[in-house]
């Protein structure tokens, strides 16, 4: 078994799942938990089953000697006002239900598996577009009636966003991070311990940071940022959903993407991109030796994943150049102490 979760969520008036919260999802659970789940949840393959009080009670009693924490979660949901669900992911196949998608996104945000470590194919068709409000997820067709009912009671229903993805922090707040604007980090992001995300920073699902990093720019879907790297204000990383094709974009350790710069190639360790310079795979780059001479002109894709490079634009000719980066990026330790 790949993943297991006891969750509680929200359904619309048609009985369709809008979202599911898993307090403590498990990645590659023990054989004992797998056996308990298989005994109590009939069927095979990836599946999600709504859990009534009897099932939750049985699950709690059976898990008590196997995993007390999971047993406590099951017990706490007995009598819940919201529907509970037990979700099992047996194999890394294409997702088959909304509860399964939410479990997969949450194991990433809980740092149980890194981006690209679990199959997220087909998730968009299983994630309903909903209104995320101060009263939770609301079906868009049911929103007008809920707004009217709220006003009639002298209350105010606040719609924070309309999206398929909720913000990560409504489901998990990873240890040792700072997030200035939580709305800018989607569920399914992997935020490494020590990361600081400033107000303009953004992290999409299936993307994130390995560890201590400063994020003031955009981390697109599928992009991972290495330990100690810095994304300057307004910079961008090209994801597979925004034109990067099948190339997996990443940034190595101790690298810097300057303000308003961007990349469409994976960077190695200790690389720098000059502020305002956007490097795509097809960008022609002049290779400069230590004497300042042009020794070659290549497309940027040929420099992918190479270490110790500094990309800059020549202020006279306007050409894009690459030279050896002789200075490594070192983040301010006091600024990035998140504990």
C-alpha cells in the first residue's frame, strides 16, 4: 500500500465530494495497517469509502494496538457533522476519486513524498472548482443561496477564492517555515524546513523547496528549488503547465534568480541569473572564457544542470552571456531562522 488516510470533508447537496482533510496521512504504511484497512474496507485497488460511525468505531478499536494515533483520529470522527472517509492508495495509478486526489496532495505537503514522487495524472478532472470561504468549501451552484442565507442572519459569507486548489495552510503547516501570504501557496506544495516565502512568493502544487530558501518569486508546478537558493522578487520558473513541455525545471543548491528574471531550463548548483534576464531553452548564449573572449555560442538548453554558471546580458551589445560564477549565494542565517 502506498498511502492511507482517515479523513473528513465536505460534500455538496448532490452528495459529491468538494474536499477532504486528512489530519495525519500515511505514506507506505506498515503491513499491519495495510492488513487492517484491507479487512475493513472491501474491494481492491485505489478506493475511497465513506465511513459511518460503526466503521469508524471498528477501525478505532482495531488500530489501537497497531497505530494509536490513527486510532485516535478515527475515534474523534465518530459523530462528526461532516462526512468521514477512508482512502486507500494501493498503487501509483491515475487518480480515480476526489478523496484520493486530496490524499495525494496532502502526502506531498506533509513532506512524506517529494514532488514527482507520486502520480498526479488526471487530478484536474477530479478536483471541483469551488468557492473557498470562511465557512469552508461551497459548491458554486449553491453559493448564491448560502450568501443570501448568511445575510439574512446578519452574518457575512466571505469568498476568499474560487479555485480547484485550496491553500496549503488550511490543511497542513509544515514545521519550520515562514509564509507571509498563505493564499499564495497551494495544497500539494512541498515546503522544506527553513524556507521563507515572502508576500509576493508563490508555490504551485507538485513543486517546492528542498530546505532553507528565500522565495520572493514564482515556483511553477513541477519545479523544485534546492537548499540555500534565492528567488528574487518578481522572478519566475517555467513549469510544465506554462510552456515548459516535458522538461522538468529545477534550481540547484545555493543559486540565485535575480529580481524579474526567469528560467526555462534546469539550473545546476551555485548558478546566478542576472536581474531582469529570462533564459528559455532556445535562448542563444555566448560562452565567455576567463579572458573575456567568446569561445562558443550555444542554446541555453545545452547548459542545463551545469554548475557554477552566471548568466548576464552584455550592456553594450545586448547579447546573453554565460561566465563562471565565482561567488556562491549564502543566505542570511538570522533572517532565515524560522523556529
